[in-house]
């Protein structure tokens, strides 16, 4: 059955939780944009406290899969999903589950830095907790903003200009501000869609260092076209490929070292070695 925002499963029986070592379990996930299917029957178990990279050529469904993990996909008119996504014990597509709450538990950072242009650095970080209605006095909010700017390795660079526009920062700083904003609601999972593709090498290095540091506390899933980046930052890698019908499917998933040095599927080897894609 295809589920949309208007049509959810009735709840005939409780869902099965993901095992403790798994942060996200995806079962037979398919996704459409109108009548066009973008992702076909993907199943994955993403390990807790690790970085998983999703690689593959353009148009293979990587970003769509990522957006399904926090229910961003359904914000596109006509988009729909079938299958299950478990966040710990929660099936995020189960009847009655609040999509906004899911997005606070599964943060997302996009390819192009997108700080709220009319907000200060401070207000960008505070936006999520305020939207969720967290009741905080000013001192507590100040501490939350500082803590997450520190987690994003940005505090020392912006502590004297917290009330200036976030869009006045450099591109790399803006991306780290977006990471701080995503972290402010204490997500257990952070999704990153090519977070360094628009940045220079120095800013890219800072983002990669940050990804490695954050993975101690947050499960991270990163889409990247950069094979070197995937090998540097991730412990697990998923390779996706669009079939002749244009539907993106999972070809191979495993330890990053194994995927890059001893792939099981010849298509994975061909992509990694640059013979296509």
C-alpha cells in the first residue's frame, strides 16, 4: 500500500523496534514523485554512533532516500512513500506520528548553506527549540546556543557577533551554523546532503573534521559524490544505482573499507574506479 500524508496505516499490530545497535532501520522503502518512482524497495540498517555514506551517480535516489528518513520527502507536492522507517522503536510513518516531531529527532543539513536570512546567528540556533515550544529563560537559551555553536566548531569565530545576520558569514561558517541549528533540538540522527560540495577545500576539511567529531554522539548519514570524502569520514557505505527503469535501488552496503577495497558487486567496483558515473 502506498502511504501519503492523507493515508496512513491503520495500526493492526505494534511495529518491531530496531535492534539496540541500529539507529535507523529501513525496510522495503520505495518513493515516488507523482507517477515517477525514484527509489525502489531499499532496506538498510544504519549503525548507531557511526557515519554512513550514501554514494552513487546523479539521479539514483540518494537524496530522496535521505529525505524519506525524516519525512521531508512528503513535503513535495505529489510525493509519496511505501515501506517502513524505524527510528529506534518508532516507525516514523506509523499512524498518528507527528512529522514535525520526527524532523526534530532527525536533523538535516542541505547541500547549499541556508541560514534564515532575516535572523541573527543567535536566532538561527534558537529557532528550532522556539518552534517546538521549549520553555527556557534567557540564560538557559544562551547556554543552548553556545553549546551547539561549540559543537559545530563555530563559537570562537562568532561569539562577538551573535546578533549579526547569519547570512553575513562565509560559506563554510554558514554551513556550520546550519549544523548548529540542526543540533539545537538534540537529534539522535543527523542527515547531510552533500554538505561540503559548495565549499572550498579548507571549509570542506573543517566540515569533515566536524562530522567525525559529532559521530561520537550523533548517528550521521551523509550523501556525497566525493569518493575520497566517503572513505575519509564514514564507517559504512551504501552504493545506489538507477536501473534501466530509472528507479534507484541499493546495490551494496557494508563496511567502508570493504566497499572501497573489495566490493562484492562488479557495478560497485566500476563506479568506485571511475569507469562510469
